[in-house]
């Protein structure tokens, strides 16, 4: 069983946390001495819940014999509303005017844009403004059109803001760098500049505070992935402190116990649980709202689409462990064929219409067998394992010979009651002609924006409306999960792949097949069709 990444070590007796030099206790006391405008504690004292207190103790307490901190990087990932920004502002001040301040030290508050950086800076400035002693000891530069900075003249320290959308800042020598919401950062230039600067002097600290992101092609995912491996014990790195509050596999997303796991501040009243309940109710009826809830409230990293077309939990629930193609041989069958342009993947998907109006689907995939390992590394998927498991057919050579696909389609037509074989004629004219000449029902299905928009709209309704049954095919699920939905003002759907190395060929073929099955369902009334679907059918009738 995969190990949990939950930071159980934060929920211990604070006296058991190593603190040989007393730096952890000193840091906690310094932060508790600050004032915060939103605090409900007496005298507006800075509120430090138990899990954040112990996080500070684990960051500053454990040290090497020379007094240098063991932790060099802290990765804190927690849901929205967890008061991360307040904590970050306090930590920045700890290194600017507090006991962690280094003479002439550089402290940076780095965010993805000027607005976000300004939020953290404003919190730090407001904390100073609430204490006469801190006001007297510092100078705050907060002009609208100039660099924001807090200076402590007696120590020579400076707290400055940086933004990832402003380009890399070379020549930095930070003693402490706070990196805020890195999942939003544009590129990695600024991160690399900060990382390089931290390495110039000893005993520096990098504190990353973020909510979950989406996709896997960013420095943010790279850090998250590394943090998970350290938290699980796959990598031993005492210098990296992973603090990951998230719902994990096996946790029910709508269980309030899961909410508390991902939002440790809930028991203290932040975020507001009533607001979470409202959002959870909305998420039950919208794939987009569900993805947002999981990402921002349950802190689940979205490995694929940040704007999903399908509710994948509904899709998974539609899997039938007893799915058997033999049971479908007498049902009307519609095939969707997505031929590869550059020889990568070809998908053939069958859609069988049941008497109750539901649809069963099953795919067949083809991939060039030459250099399959390189393709697997490029796409980040186990093609070789899929081949060995019989989930994909690897054809000898560098490309997929169309004759192999055609032979497979003929086999399907011999086994099933195939009513239509839908092709985009751009790549399939010769194959379509041969099939047609032999009396097989090849039909044109041009993959235009309009046609695919209607097809995906139909597929979306079937999947999210629990009208789909399938056998849990791993590759088909991967393709469905990689679809990004872009919606036009009139409700049409444009389906895109969420990153260039992900594939949606199976989803494209399924959309073609399912939409043809739905369009040829004679039990349906014309009033059941949406306007776009009606227009398509009318155009097809006129063309015929």
C-alpha cells in the first residue's frame, strides 16, 4: 500500500521536537509577540495554531552541531483559506527584524505577479504598523509605482518583493526566500535565480507555500513530486521538510473528515466550513466545480486537465467488472476511427446502443512498435507494459500501416452488428473506399470544430449522465482524463489535450462513435436533441 504523505510529525508534543540551541522556541515566541489585524486573541496577538507552531519548531529547532539549521527547504502545500499568507508575512519579518535576521541580509517575498506579492507585503507592513516598537525600528517603502521594501536600519536587512512575471533577477544573495503560490509561476527563471542565490552563503532558508496546481510540466510539480517522495520515504533528504495537507487515494472527497485532513485550520474556524459545504454541493453537479473543489479545497494536484470535460468519478463508477464483448454481439454497433497523422497512436472505439438507451464502449489502440521505450519516456506512459498486458497493439516498424487497422475493422464488422464506421476522410479516403466497395458501412465524419463540438457534447452528456458502460480500459480512461474543455458562448465544446505529450485519440474516437449511436437511436424524439445536434442531423439529411 502506498504510504501517506500526511505530516503526522506536526501533531506531537512540541517539547519532543529537537531544539538543541533553542532557536525553535525563540522563533515561536517572536512570532507570537507580533500583532495581526484579523486576530481575535487578546491584544490582537498573532494567532499560531498548533500545526503551524510545530511547523516552525521543526523548521528552526533541529540543527547541526555548528548551529546551522538542518532544514534548508520547506514545502508547505495546503488548501485555500489556510492563512498561509499571514504565516509567510510573519516568517519574512522573523528574518528581517526578528531573531533570525542576518546583518545586511536579503529577504525576498516572491510571488507570481505584482498583485500577489503585494498582498503578502501588505500583511507584513500591517503587522509592523500595529506595533510602535516595530514602526520605530523599520522603514516601509510602499509607494504605488516603486519597489516595495521594508528596511531595518539597525541590522541592515531588507525585505523586498519579486515576481515571476517580471523576468529573472540575477545577482541575488538571499538569506531567506519566501516563494508564494509557485503553481501559478510563469516559467522557472526566477526560481532558479533564487535557488542559485541561496547557495552563495551558508544557513539559508527557502520556504515554499502553495496550493495544489495542475499539469506536470512546471517547476511547481517538480517540487511537489519531490516533496511527496521525501514524505513517503522514497527519498532520504533531511534538508527538505515536506508539509503536505491533501486528500489522498481512498479518501472520499465529500466526507467532511477528508476536508479536515486537507484543511487543518477547519477546527479553528478557517476556512469557513459552511462555505465548503455549499461548494461541495455544487461540485456534485459540475465536473468543473468538482475539479476546482478537489484542487483548491482538498489540495489534490490535478495531474491532467484543469478544466475537465468529464466527471471522472462518474466515469469510473460506470466501469463494469463483468464487461464482456460477447454480450454485445447482437446490439447495434457504431465504430469511431481516429487515424494517426504522424504514426503515434490510432484508436478504434466501438459504441453499442442498448434497448434502454445506454451505451457501452470499448477501444482498440495501435502504436508503432519501433523504439517503443523512447515513445514511453516522451509521453510519460508505460507503452511497453500496455503492450504486454494486451491493452495496445504494437505494430512492427516506425509507423502504423493502415492495412493493419483496416484488417482489424473488417474483423469487427464480421463479429458485431456494425451499422456505421465513422472516419475523418482526410486520412482515410482509400480505406473508406475499399470498405465501401465491399459493402461495409463506412461514413464520413469530418473532425471539424462544429462536428467534434457536437460529438463531444453528446459524449459529455452520456458520461456525466451515467449513460455509459465500459470495461475500465486503462488507456481509454487516460485519454478521457486528458481532455480539456473550452466552451463557446453558445455552449459548444472544443476538446483539447491538456499538454502536448498527452493523447486524446481514444476520446476523439469515442465521441465520434457515441454521437453516431445517439443520432441513430430511433426511440428518441426530435425534441430530445439540442439545437446544434438538430442542425447537424438536418445538414446530414439534406446532404443525403
